[in-house]
């Protein structure tokens, strides 16, 4: 046991120094990706194929690889690079070959330039760490295909965190926002909000007369305070039930060229 | 995965594929105890993040569920005010 603890402590120190983070943050990386302790923390020398003397340390090699991929520091600052790796320790556990294969799959399927691809992945490294094939409904490429029905590729690239919306909740959240006149706010972060809460807020705001508000306020963290209401109470007053969904679909159809009907799995995810 | 944790994630409307993806991103989710994950969620909610929106936070950063809850609490305390807005802008802050 003491050998294991010594290994964990050595890995913590190594990661903390490498990424300029605290040992607590390094411990958090190990909590998420325990296999990191299997890698050497020693900086051993070896010769590469050309006879040059280089470091033989998998983690350092991978960091060097990612530096090249993401053009650090020319395009991505060292601080943001370290932050990306520290937040996504699975990147250190992914081989260069696998990572590049996934990058290429995303690039060719979505027809991105190298710069667009780098921006997309830096904004949300999870998109490359998961399955990048076209199979399955929650894979990166399948999700983008779904989101592209209402978002432009530029909007997705500018807001890569939007990829973290569960696929079966994206459409209802989008429709509620669009109906409320808050599409831009949805794309710029509103997608993180629970659809029941946002729907209830939008319904409540629609009843207000003589009060100035912006439609984007349905996504405000100050909503309850500003309007003197409780989200829990609004959700009871304006439930997102089957009748509400039918109304959302009807309103959307009346105001947009292409109507949307929720698929059964999307409906089930909400009801 | 702890059966109770799996049931909890499914109660948030995550399906088997979502849960499988979480475990790819964060292998230790296979072993974390349900109570520890709950304690991490409680730390986040206590700091001001709305419980209603916890599904998006988990989807964006499933790794926080396996952290030490005290570490989560300390990280969030260091954020100061507006924890909800800050975490929604960057879920990887924890």
C-alpha cells in the first residue's frame, strides 16, 4: 500500500509541475483518470529513430504532441493549453494515433479547415475523446448532424460547449428558446438550462404587462430575484407536459419555415 | 457502476449510451460510490448552482462526480459570487 501511495504522490507532484497546477488539482486528475499513476514520472533519456537524444516519458511525449497539434503558444496560450489538459486528463491516456484518427474523422465528415478543427476541439475536447464515427445518436458527428438542422456550423464552432447538450433534449430546448425570441441567447449558453425551467419562465414572462424585460432573461441566473418568483413554483404553474409540447410545436410551426416534431425519444426525455 | 448511481443518472434522463460515454471520459465513474457522487452534487448545489440544471453540468463535466467533495467545495468557494453563471460559462472550473 505504501508503494501505491508513493506512486500517487509522485504522479501528483509530476503533474502539478508539468501543468503548473496545485497538487490538489493534480489529485483531481488522478481521481478522474487513475491510470495516470501507471505512467513513469521519470524523465529518462532515449534515442529516437534518427539517433537524437529525446525524453522517454509517455506523458511528456503526449504533451509535446498536443503542443504541436494545437499550435501552442502561437494559437493557444500555454495557460489555456495546461488548463485543457488538466480538465481532460483522458487526453493523456489517449494514443497519438487514436487522437489523430478521430480528429481526421471529424475534419473530413464536417469539412472543416485545420484551423476550424483546432478551434472546435480546444473549445470542447470531449468531442474528440468520444466515438467519432457516424454511428450512435450521441456521438460527435451524429450530434452535429442533428444540431445542423437549426444551427449553422459557425455557431457550433463558436460555441463548442453546445455539444454537451444531451442529444434528446436539444430540440425541445431550442424550440422553447426560439418561440420565446431568445435563440441567440440559447446558442450563447442558454442550452445549459433545464427545459422545464426555461419553458415555465417563458410562459410567466408572457403574462407580464408593463414590465420591461429582454427575452434572453429566461436564461438569467438572476431571474428569480429580478421577478420575485421561484422556479419551482413556476414549473408547477406552467408544467412542460404533453399539451405544452403540442403548443410549443404548433407555435414553432407557425413562426418558422420548417416545422419540427419531436421524435418519441425526445418526447420521452422530457415527459 | 454503482447501481444507485446508474439509477440516479437515468432519473436525469441519461440513457445507457450517455452513461457509457461518461465512463469513457472518466473511467473511475465505474467505481465511485453513489454517496460520494451525491456529495459532490450537493457541494455544487450548496454553492449556488441550481439543482434543476445539474444534468447539463454532468454532461459537460462528468469528472466532478468522482472528486473529493471538499475539493469541489473549495474550488467553488474560490469562485466567489455568481457560481451558477461561472459554471455554466465553463463547466470545467471544477
